[in-house]
C-alpha cells in the first residue's frame, strides 16, 4: 500500500481540499465536541533525530539493515488479538514519533488514544496559538511539516493537519476514543486496561502529555469571579472590556496576555520579571541549545545551563508587538485573592472579572499508578526515556526529564528513536527481541 499522499497532493492541496469540501468546518465542529470529551478526560485523569531526515525515504520499514522486516498488515489488526509487543499510550506527536520508530524497527505495536480525532493537545489550544518556530523547524521523524501557507509561524490548526496527515501517511495502527485507565503487571507482561477492553503487552511507551493535568496553585480567599486555566482560554472576545488578571511569566502567560492586551483591562502578574529570549531565538535554536547541553553533560563538560539560561519567553510576533507597544506591563505576584480580586502586599487591590492561571501542567501519569513507581514532583525517575524501576516502560514527551526537548515537535523524534533502540536492545531484560 502506498502510504504517501497522492502524487501532486502536497499538504497545501489537502488543506485546500478540506476547506473546499467543508471538512475543515466539520473539523471545527469536532473540535467543539472534542473539547467536551477532553473535559471528561481531564476529570478522569486529573484528578488527576537527530532531526527527522529529509531524505526521499518515505517508508519507515526501508533502509536499515539488520532489523526485522515490518509485520504483514493483517498482523497489525489488533481488534482481533488484544495483544502487542508494544502498546503506546497516547497518539499525540510523541506517540506518533514512537509509532514511526516502532514500525521502522519492525515491532508489533498499537497506539491507544483517548481522543476521537488526531492532533493531541494541539486541537485544544486557544484560537491564536501558534508555534514558536517555522514549519521547517517543526518536524517529526521521516516527514517534515509542510510549509505554512499563511503569514507568520504555523497555527495550531496547521499542526493538527500535519499530525493527521502523518499518521495516515505511515498507516499507524491507532485506536481512537480508547482511554487507558490502568497499566499493571500480568506475569511477565503488562496488562493495559482501557475503558473498552484490555491489552497485553511486553513493553509500554507512555506518551500522554501534560495538557490533561493543568496545575493551579491553591489560593484561598473566596474569589467570586471566573477562575480559568490556560486550557480553558479560547480567545479575547469574551473578555472585551472586562478586568482580567493573567498569572504566569512563561510562554502561555505572555501569549495570552498579548492576546488580551488592548481588548480587556489587563493586569499581567508574574512571580519574577519576564525574561524574554533574544528576538531571533525560536524553537530551532532552543532545540540546538538543549542538544548542546546534553552533549556537554554526556562528555563531562561544564553544564551550559541549556534553555533555562536563556530566558523563558519566546518572543513570537504577537508577544513582541504587544511588548514593544508597551502593552505588556507586568506586576509582581499578589499576596492573596479576596472575593473581588487580587490584593498585593502593599495593600493595593484590583477588581477582577476573571483570573486566568497560566501556571503550567503536570505529567499525565495517573494510568501508571498501579505499577507503584516512585515519583518525584509528579515525575517517574528515568534513565533517558526508560523508567529506572521498570525497564520495559518508556516515557516520551512530558518534558526535558525524558530527554532533551522531548516535549517539542523537533525534539521528540530523537527521544522516540532512543526509546525504540533501547527496546530492541532489550531494555535491561531483552524483552522484545
Ligand atoms: C501552549 C503550548 C504551546 C506550545 N508550543 C510549542 C511549540 O511552538 N513548538 C513545540 O515544539 N512545542 C510546543 N509545545 C510543547 C509540545 O509540543 C506540546 O505540548 C505537545 O502537545 C506535546 O505532545 P505530546 O504528544 O507529548 O502530548 P499531547 O499532545 O498532549 O498528546 C497526548 C495524547 O495522549 C492522549 N492521552 C492522554 N491520556 C491518555 C490515556 N490515559 N489513554 C489514552 N490516551 C491518552 C491524549 O488524548 C493525547 O492525544 C507547546 C505546549 C503548550 C502547552
């Protein structure tokens, strides 16, 4: 089967066709429906490539000597068996990168994803959300993201289209609307329980992201206005003319503050003065910095401090414009929130109709609880991507603790490849081959 897009139908053509046929509109409807589903998922959980090669090789099974050949298509029909060598949990960019590498290695696997449609967290961001780098620097292994046809960096919608086309291109075996509820031991295998059944696996790759576990600090005081998190923000329109407090000095906080500036009466609150990266630094440069740091640490050289040493906020065009127009004035963190709004230590106060907490996320790992792995600050100790106490479990995405830039589009390919190499090599127990 030819898994490539039909000849002459680049990504733009596919996009155009989507718009022409109304598929795009249906996509929007799905987005709305999926937001509802996503809330349910959050309730459930919440409580919890080296850069991709630009070679002409488009088939993940081709081109590597010494590995097993890909399995026949019928062997990949997991509806029948419910067993696999590897179960990948999560079908966002990290799960897809894992799928590509597993297919290339010829391993038998299935990807289980809680959502009804592709895109991972990218289908839930706010309307103006854009990548912090151009498409050419946002690539999964095997196939770079097609250029964004509009001005500026790609939109979240473009990323969703890319991920959807990517999984189609490589015919990745993804089962959608199947939420993993628990991973436990079953003799020498893993039992992967879902809301619709059970899978038996020799190894598990967990790639469930963080979007589903928003973090909000506890702030007593009986605030009566709206309390939102980054994940709830859609766009500035609903806040027009309102008094809005945005809390957080990271990328989400800066971008949402820039989005609201000039529309709402904005108060932007950050714990420390905002640290903008130099304007020319984008996602590609961040990846290079993270890679240099890893290489330095691996070769016993001094810690280069990595990305953290540069600053926190990528000056994407919207942020740059708002900042340069003087619209992003920051206030220090308030001491408390009373019923009407924030109160600062010097006694000043401000009315707020809404407070938007852009205070980050935690790894979404609730499904791994039955394995009783020790966690530190919500993270499972890892060596590379492999769980220290569970060599057949790999964690992908989430953050730098699963490998440099593993939680970015450009970086996850390298860590996915490392995880699959480790599984092939036996991951401590020669479990797979
Ligand atoms: C606001 C924001 C902006 C960002 N901007 C950039 C950027 O510009 N460039 C960049 O490279 N990175 C960016 N990132 C970081 C990163 O690329 C994204 O967070 C990305 O979505 C992470 O992909 P993922 O596959 O790890 O997780 P997700 O996209 O969250 O995918 C996880 C998948 O797992 C599924 N899932 C979750 N739990 C279960 C379960 N129990 N069972 C089954 N399925 C489950 C979910 O449905 C989802 O589809 C940004 C992140 C945020 C939050």
